[in-house]
C-alpha cells in the first residue's frame, strides 16, 4: 500500500465518516467527501476541520439523518434557499449539499441552482484539484472519482479549471482570486490558458463584495511568501481594481542621471521579509502599506535628488481611506497599521552616531506597545542588494536595538505614565479638571523625555512644585 492510499484509509477512519456512510446507505443515496479536504489528503497537508459532503439527492435530508445518528445533541443549520445544511460535531464542521447544476447572470456571482448528477457538481467546481471526490458508501468506500485528471494536476503543481476558464471565471470572478491564492499557498503554477482568462476577465471583479476580496487578500498575506500572489495579481491586471495605491508605486523614473528604486517591488520584498519574522496579519498589512505615501509625495530636487518628504504622514492618512474603501475594520486594527506606517522611518534616525538619549526616549514613548513590531518592520525594510550596505544597515539596526534597550532599562519609558497623576495634581493644588492640570502633566512628561529629571516619583513631584509655582499656583 502506498503512502497516499494509507493516508486516505486512515483519514476515512475518522468516526464522522462512518456516520455519513450509515446515513447514506440507509437513505439509499450516494455520498462523497469532496473539495479541499480531499485535495489536502493527497497533498499530505494538515487537514482542516471544514468537510464538504455532496450527495446525489437532498443534502438537507442526508444532514438530518446524520444528525440523528451522531451521538449527543447536534445542532443542524438548514439553508433551504441553497439546498444546503451544516452540522458542527466535535471540532468538525460538516457542510452537506445535493449535487447540482449552476447557471449565472452577468451581474451576480450568485447562481441559479437546479438538481444534477455528481458529474454536474464536479463540473461546477473551481479547479480540477478541488473536484476530487471520495465515495463514502459501503460498496465503494474510499473510491476516488477524478474526472478532470486532478491528481495529475496535483502532481504537476498546476491550477486548472475543469471547464472553459472564460466561463468559470466570468461566472464567479472570486475564482480568479482563489486561483492566485492557491498558487501562492501551494507553490503551484496557474495553467497558461487559465491565467490568460483571468487577465481577460479581470474587470469582472467589480461584482464582488469588498469583504470577499479582503478575505482572499488576508489568505495571500498569511502565506510564507505573499509576493508571489501580489505579483500574479499585478500581472493579471487585478491589483489596480483592488489596491491602486500599490500600483502607483510601480516604476523607476530618471532625471539628470538620478533614479529612485522601484517602490512596488521593494514593498513586496519587505512583506516577504516580515513574514519570516512574524505571523501577525496586521503587521503584514503595515509592511504592505508602509510606503504608499511615496507616490503622492515624490519630487525631484536638483540639489538632493529624489525626495519623498512626509510620505509616512501622507501614507498614514491613506491607510484610513484604503481601509474604508475595502470595508476593512476602522478600529484598533486600522489604528495599529496606521501608526506603524506613520512611524516606519523613525528608528532609522536613531542609528546615527550623534543621536541623543532624548530622541531614543521619544521613539520608545511614541511607539509604546508597538515598539517591537515597529523594529521588526524597520528590519524587514532592509532590502538593499549591495552586500556592504546590507551589512552596514543591519549593524545600524542592531545599534538601534542596543540604544533602545539601554534607555529602556534605565528610564522605563515604554507604556510610560507620568509618576505624578492628574488626580494628585488636582488634590495638591485644589484644582478641578482644567488646562493647568494638563500643562503640568505635559511639562513633567517632557522633562522626563528630555532627560531633565529621572522617571521617578520624587523627582517628578519636585518638578511639579516648581512648575506650578512658575504658573502662580501654590499647594492648598
């Protein structure tokens, strides 16, 4: 028995499949496990908990029968409109659907559905590697149905549609993004006719909801090398429809013999770099967007060459607009990305030899709990191909870390709260909340950050008394 056959048999020994087998046999219907779960069995990838079951008959009736047979109380969700049902059992989520044919209108990716054969159902699948089906009935338990040579495509590492790709992608343009996402996740190649069809139909992406588009972007960004996906999105002409801010970074201009780097390809390198340091999705978003302010701020100065003044500030403002347009969360996640984009160049200044402790303290204070992620982004931003520069930049980065650690150990600035609180200031000087309280607090903070006083209560208290005196205030 080969390794793949052994893995199939071991997987189908999962208790849940015996209940589906029994239910299908009792109802006298054919049932199959199909889709990504089967694909990943053959690829030897970790198996997810989402299991798609297709039956030649009523998916709802099969689900109801399975729910009766499964031990314990099992909730079943029925979606009559789509003829589907879902059961959550232990860690698994089972989705049942009757084999069906689909037809689409030009303005929607929601199909008109009618009952069909297993062949009809496999025809409607997005890719040959997702059309593999394993029989769950007693007579043919574990028998593979592979009408489109999906196993060969798995072996060859190819993404191909079962039918004419123009129909597949035009009917449901989300499949274009899925093709690119699978190519990125699996390290596969999109078959040439299929890729040309994506490029031809790229404008069809306009009928998709932003939420579905972002879901695929999240999955691409979660891969070990997202640049693969973004380069395919750009080559297929999809990226301008989704993230024109990135397309605007593309290209190199030359004036009077001076050129700037291609910030599009640089950005993708930074994203790949950050993925080797962190799995934080929103840090990866920050890497993707960290330079978007460079396109609108790019200027050529005859004395100093190309400049991108205030691109971090402009980029941070663009993050909000981009998140809003894509219907992404405008909450702490957006603010996290925005702050990292805004501060993305700050650590570089600290690498200079004559930098003051005050500048280091301000960086630590301003970054707060985002400091470690900011430093990772700064490290990922080193993409030079010049070995000497690469070495020097990395040494500078280590110098930045060392300076921060020294100041942080001594002054405890991260997540800094002034040693004297506003409540204490109000109590000592018999004040209600007012501008003067804020001025004293701000003065204490500035004195600590500038190194005029240590970050300690006694020093801050004495400074407060002197500051208050200069403002004409005396203790009550």
